[in-house]
């Protein structure tokens, strides 16, 4: 998304809309956007600083690390705060007749980075997720399996360690 600095010289401006969520594709682990990136931001100039605040949200699909099932969650940042140093304010006092362009600041990459930081590093479909049986691979959210945990062997070797020590 692009902010037009020219429009900001009269005062803050609100930007609301949607952005193609393709920009959030991180290309791995079954993470994909399920809808547009929605933003509601207010931009203002504070001296040579462009300050942008507001809300950005997007529906994302993740793959549960416990049960390996995809699930959808809204990733939302209600306290977006982006700042951007602006060296050349358009129409400054020494308007030397140069190029009137370069008044656009593209915030796409800033937004992308701040959203990706909010992605869970270990996405879990729900706190109650039981995950997969380590032996037969059954999704235990859908029902039990007949496996018994091989706990005995593990504890026995631990006991042995203690005895040897
Ligand atoms: Zn799960
Ligand atoms: Zn099992």
C-alpha cells in the first residue's frame, strides 16, 4: 500500500482498504492467506517522519503442529505503528522545479514484516488438541486408538541410569 505524502501536508489522512494477501505468502509449512489483508490506518507527517497507526488483519491458514490439520485464524494487529523517515518532502520551500514525483511511500514491506512477526511459531489448532498418536499416527482428536504408550521401556532405562550412577 502506498501513502501519498502530498495529501498529508494538510493533515492526517485515513487509509482504509484491502491489499492482496499474496504478499504474506511465506512459502512454507502450509501457511497461506485465506482472504485479503484489511487495513484501517491513519497516516500523518511529523516533521520528516511519516507515522502510520491503526489496524491490520488477515485470515490465515496454518497447519497444526500437533495434529497436522489445517486451521484458520485471524491474525490481527490493533496497534500498528510504522514510522518512515522522509528525506524529501514534496513541494518543500526550495521547490527547485525538480521532479515532483517520489511523493509516494510504499508501506507494503513494513506491513508484511509486522504481520509475519505475529504468526505463531508453533501453531496449534486449539489448546485442547490431542495431536497424533506417535505410534499409529491417528489423529486423536477424532477418537482413541488401540496403542499403548511404550512408557515402560523409557522408565526402565532411566532407573538403570540411576543404579549405575
Ligand atoms: Zn491440532
Ligand atoms: Zn495409536
